[in-house]
């Protein structure tokens, strides 16, 4: 799901979860998703929210660091995709052309991985 650049990530959470076929067992997310609504929804779905709490929360919840560090792999993938200037600045106005270029950038990154192996 691609949202406008000025929209907060947590605003897309309900639509994103509506697209999911199965309820996830765990949700790895950054502090931007730290809200009671997201945490309660994950509990209702029978899952666990692995979201670090914001500093301004009165009750801090701790996250299993071993599992949460796996999220770093995804962040590094997005960083590699943003090395393509066209993806980072989102030159394309149409969602179709933008997603097509993201796919091309992903394939280019995948080729580097395959040739290294």
C-alpha cells in the first residue's frame, strides 16, 4: 500500500490490515505505530505488537530485541531502494509508474545479490 508522502504511516494501518488474509502473529513496527488503537487491534487479532513505545508514554512496554532487530533488514532494503533517486524523491506522479520503477529498482538490487552468491 502506498500512501501520500505527507500522510502519517499509522493512518494506513486499518486499510493495510484489511488486505491481510490471515491475522499476523507479530507486528514489527517503528515508534510511529505506537498507539493504543494499533496495540488493541493486534490483541483482538490474537497477535503481539512488537512496537517500541514513545518516550512520552507513562507506561513503557518492552520489546524482544532479538526479534525486533529483524526489522532492520527491511529498513536496509528500503534504504537500498532509495539509492535510486527516482524512488527517493518520487518523481512519478502516477502510482502505476512509481510502483513499476520500485519493482525495477528491486530487481536491480536482487541481481547484485544473485551475482554475489
